């Protein structure tokens, strides 16, 4: 359906399926989500089953109004309302103390709930029509890259869910930014489509950025459970080559080139995820190595948007060894590096 003008008839039908306890995948501005109504415990449990999701990894609650926020969270601090006013609907998820109306199944037993209002007409129409907040993780099999199209959803979950609302490719292509507002200073649990610098501007304070939010090290169980697993991962070996100075891309490109050629010489089918800026530095490489350009370093929006599709294509096209260039951890670069490092299983080289 048209992402801006949802088909009312289909929305009604999908909402009815949700109310009967079914699972519906739907588009958001970040990635596709797999939804169930929060108070239908069996439906929520089924989300974990069909995704193969570890039971201790809580779900984000999607709301269509501030009234629904107040329904699922208690003691909502002024900071939260400020952020909601500035960025909702939008790709920012707030972690708050949960209310009694959120079943433990949704939060995996945690006393906190993660809430966001998606900036997508189809998602908002579905939540409104269903008449209740919708719990929804990304609509992929656990461990796979998040789906940025209905095709990705069906690839992973086709035959196991009641339906998917197809509104084409999602806008951002990476998930929402998650900020925990139950601690002081607020903590970044997952960098995402909303740059953390913008959040800090509105809050008027720095947000704590733990190592695991950068995709380094392991998360504490209670903090951000979903950050502990190898995530977004292709079957192929993925190596991330990071630079200590992104002002000089020649050095980075030289190491990428040497590594790619060495792996190709071992007989492996190799691909390199590169950028417009580095593409010219790989002249001649395309004879033995596939080059996938993610976009420009000057517009990380395009890189983020293409990232999950590129990670999926590594396997779909039968590559055995993939190399990704690193990015500076600013703006969307923080989210991109978090995803790449995790997708690689922390297989990282710094040059
Ligand atoms: O953009 C997004 O956020 C997408 C779309 C569908 O909204 N959703 C998404 O959900 O990415 P999921 O389940 O793939 O990732 C949710 C993350 C997990 O890392 C989970 O651990 C964390 O949010 N989370 C959920 N509830 C939490 C809570 N109560 N406390 C801490 N972390 C929480
Ligand atoms: Mg996910």
C-alpha cells in the first residue's frame, strides 16, 4: 500500500487479525516490525517463537498517542515529554518505568518498558485501528539483519505469521535510537536512526554512551539484553576494517585491498562494502572481488539505508568472505558502526 495514504480496508483487516491474537508485520520509518497487541500474552509469546528470539530480550511498545504512552509507562519524567515533543513520531525509543498494564511477556520481566511512536502513516493507522499499543521487535529471524522491505520479512517469517502490510522500502533502514531515562544521566542503549547528538541538544545534557552501545564488548543483562547476541549477521565471515583517522582513506583502502586480494587468492568468493569516496581507490580490484558501494561518507543516511540490504545480499549472492570499511562514530556513524561490529561478531581490525 501507499506508505503515506494507508488503504483503510487493509488496515481494518490487519487490525482485526491483531485483535484476534494474530501477528502482523508492518512498516515503520526505521525497519519492519512484527506486531502483537501488548495485552494478548499468547500473541506476544508467539512473537518470540516465530523469531527464535531469546526469551530474555524485551520488545519495544509502539504507541500512536501520548495517552497510550501514559497507559504503558509511569512516572514519566519531564525529560521524556520534552524528547517526545521534539522527536515523536520518530525513530527514538524511550525506556521508562513500566505500568501494570504491560504484561511481563513484553518486557521479559523487566520493570521498565521501551516505548516509541513510529513516524509512519501505516504503523500509526494500524495501532489506532487496533485500539491498543503494539509490541513489536524487528520482523526478522533472530540474528538476521532487520528487514527493510516486505520481501525481507517474508523471506524470514513467511508462513509463520498472519500477514505483512507492504508499503515498500523503509526510510532510514536502521532501527530506532534507544535511550534509558530511568538512569541519570540518561544512557544510550542502542544508537539508531536518531543521532544521539540531537537528543543531547534537546536534553541539554550529555547522554552516557557505554561501550556496548558502540558495538564493543558485551552488555549487562539488565541494561540492554538484545545487545549481547551476534546480530545482523550474514553466514559469511565478515571483517570490519576501521581507521584511526578517517581523514586519510587511502591507508584504510590499502589494507582492505590487500586483505581482499589475499582472501580471493585462497579461492574464496569475496566482496567489499565500500563507499563513493573509496571506490576509485579500488580500481582494478573488481576483476577478483565484488565491490558494493553503500553510499557517500558525506551522507551517512544513504549508507545506513543500504546497510541491512547489503548484509543480506552477502549471503543471497553466495559470498564467503566480506570486508566492510569502518565509519567515523558521529551522527548516524555511531549506529552504522554498532551494526557492523555486531554483524561481524566483533571481527575487527584497526589500521
Ligand atoms: O526501530 C525500531 O526500534 C524497530 C521498529 C520495528 O520499531 N524495532 C526494533 O525492535 O528494532 P527490536 O526488538 O529488534 O530491538 C529492540 C531493542 C532490543 O535490543 C531490546 O533489548 C531493547 O530494544 N529493549 C526493549 N525493551 C527494553 C527494556 N525494557 N529495557 C531495555 N532495553 C529494551
Ligand atoms: Mg531486532
